[in-house]
C-alpha cells in the first residue's frame, strides 16, 4: 500500500487549489483528478504559481506537465520540499568558500 502523504501538506495543497478555482475545499480529495475538478491547462498554470508562492519552491516545467491529480501534486510538492530541505542543510554544513587573493 502506498505511503500516505502528510495531512498538513494535503490540506495546504487542497486549500491552494480550492482558492485558485473558487471551489469548496471539502469537495477536493487526495484522489480527485484535475479533470474531475474541471481544471484545464491555464488553471493548472495559475495553481502552479500559487503553489510556488505558498511553499517557496520552483516547480520545473516538466513536473507541471505530469500533474494530473491532487495526489500527484502533493507527491511532487513533497519531493520538492525534501530536496529544498536537503539543499538548505547542505549549505548550512558546507565549509566556507576559500578567499581568492589573486585580484
């Protein structure tokens, strides 16, 4: 059985979709498809911008093209947030850059 995504993340993603589409959040489930929610490609672009702003991430174009459902969106956002956290962790523990005294 697939791992269940974080409920807080699901709630945030659902809220962004609901606000963007002006539909009640309670009508959106993890298994809702964008087709069922009547989300077309232009709506999808708007949702992606809102998700990027909400979570402080950049969603690559190839990732956007693969989003067809709320579950796929949540899983993609989760992966990007994990990558962001790892990058921030790495930058905190990275040694300071060497000074270049050749100038």
